[in-house]
C-alpha cells in the first residue's frame, strides 16, 4: 500500500511538471505569434548564426569611434569562417547564417533570443547542448570557437 501511495504521488508530480512545461511552451508560442515573422530567424539543428546590426542600428552607431573598423573586421571574420567551413568535411552538418533580424528562434528548444542589445555576436546552437552567445568579435576565422562548441565536451 505504501509503495502504491508513493507511485501515485510520483505520477501526480510528473504530470504537474509536464503540465507546467506545456504551459511554458504555450506562453512562448503566444509571444512568438505576436512578433512580425519577418523579424525572426528560425534555426534548427547544428547552427552558427553571425549577428550584425541592421542598417538603422548601424547608422545610429556611426559616431562611435572605430565602428567602421569593427564592422569590417567582423565581416572579414565571417567570410573567412564560412570559406573554411565549406572546405572542410568536418563541418558539413553545421549550418551557417548571417542575420540582422532582431529575434532568433531555436526551434529544437523553443528558445527565443531577443538580440536587441547585441549589435555584433555569434550564436552557437545544437540540439545536443545549450546554446551559447559570444560577443567577442575579431577579423580572423571563428573556427576555434566553432570547434570548442561543437567538438569539445
């Protein structure tokens, strides 16, 4: 009888947790449905997303010292990274995108990232682990960052 009570309690707790998860998913979907779809980049699987400011945001930063150099360096880093990835079979399953969109939706987890305060950065995403955001920008390839995220435990 005691075992049956414990089993019933466990069953009840698990069902409550499942219901909480369902409510959380429904809240996320409700939030996402209110956002203009053209401002969301949707990703799934192994992904590297380079984040750049849109033209309005960039124009608001033109008086910041070094913004043109930083933008150019980041662009060069992106180009050299995508070139390196395309030439090496090790990275064949990793998709790459560059976006100016405000939101990134990781479809496998339902995580919606509002990158409003991230002008430049990289999102690393995999169904096998938590996503990672890096805002460290430079002009050389981001291969080491990709290797660290996707191939190291």
